[in-house]
């Protein structure tokens, strides 16, 4: 008996799960959803060279020198370096048997919900690529923060901060905190030339191809299906490497204070004090494991490092924790299985 693999197509059983007892399509509370708040903060700019963006950034600057009367100085000049970053094309295709959609109480709502799932899932993929994208292994992807030399070695003392103070175990049970300063000449997401972001949070686009005849994968016979094409084309451009800080080697298990250490907010303070431009555009990103530790610290009486406030209104209101004024965001795509940074 031929079956559809879960996730390859929208099944009738899945449609039923989305309806409430009265037959109306329910508001979906996706218990498997993950948080990727990084999408809310990132700023976007259009590539200046098709699907690539080229720019120069400062590599070194003149320092000047003291002199006395009748004494010369050494000639100096600022040094810049050219940086070129690519974008990647993350696309998706939804094909749903037209009869399945038309037999629901709200056909338009059923299609809208399926579209929302694509938006949610592809946005999570983008968040994962920002952190862990590996163009060397997967040439169609971008390089994420962890794959860039500025942020994957403890020798980058202005960018990488060791939560374990040089004593981290070799166990692959680590995670990181990232501070990113979004904005012009700091850190931006890219979208290809002429791929307007439409004023939205991301340059996510969808094209409704309506009802099309498609072929099933079992018999080769045709049937009508609603088709929607999704596009999310993006890149990551770091104008100023100083605008990303990584606090690494935070252990998520077997914490013993010997070679596996829980989050140390003293290290976060060290990173905070090396932020550029007075912390302009900064946000702190961590996963749920570290967020729980931060929340516990924030609730400690007398801990002045944190403040808490409500953001938004009504059912969309949520509590925001700030560390010295910088919002702390949860990003589920930051894993608990990072290798030790040395």
C-alpha cells in the first residue's frame, strides 16, 4: 500500500487535526514551533552586484605619533580590505490536492494556514544558517557566524569570549551566546538585486499558481492540485567584525564547575564592554537552555544586571528581559551540541 511520507504533502489527516470539534479551522498552536527571534531584529539591504554584495571595510587605521620640534613623523595611511558575500536561494513548493482543500469548511483559510507553515519553517531554516551555515560543506548555503574565522577560535580575543576560561572539556555539549549589532555599516542581512523585501521583516515571497494538473508519484496519473511557490533569498554581510561577539563554551550538561561550566554573566559583561558604537543596534541571542539560566539570574533579588518589561499588547504581549538595556532573545536554532572552541 502506497503512503505519503509525513511532511512531504498535506494529508487529509493533517487537515482534520487543524479543525476544532465544530468543524471550523482552529487557530493552530504549534507545539513543535521553535523561537527564532533573530528574524525580528535583523536589518536588510539589497546586494550591489546581483546575488553578491561587495564592500570595503577598515582593516587598520593610522595611529599618529608624538614628535618634538624639527622631528619628522612616519608616513601612515588607513588600510581597507574588500569583502564579497554571496546570497543563497531557499525555495519551497506546496502542492495540495484541490479536493482536500475544497472539502474543508474554509478553503481559503486552509491554504493560508499551509502558507503560514512554509513561512515559519523557512524562517527557521534561515535562522539556522545565520548561526551554523557551512558553505564549504554545502556550497549552496551561506557561511554562518560559527564558520567564520573571526568567531571560531579563542585567539580572536576582541570577538570571542571563553565562558570556561580555558578549561572547557572536549565534550560536544556546548552552546554560545551571541551579541549582534544590526544596522548600516555594522551587520546586515542581504537580499539579491531586485528582490524587494516588500517592507516586511524578511524578503519572503510567494506566488500562487492556483489550480494546476500535477502527476502523482506512484502511478504517474494526473490530478488537480493547488500550487504555491515560496522564495526566501538571503545572505549575511558583516561590515564591521567588531559588531558580533560570541560567548562560547557554555556547557549544557554534566556541569561540574571543573571543565563544564554553566553560563557566567561575568563573561557577558566582558563582551558588553567591548561593544562598538555604544551598543547601537545590539541584541543578545541564546537558546532556551541559556535563557532559563538568565531568567533565574534576572529573578535574583538585588541583581541589577537585568531588567524585565512587557512588550506588545493583548495576546501578543510577551516579557522581554534586558541585560544592561540590551534585549535578550531566544533562538531555538542555536544548538546545545556545539564543539568546544579552542
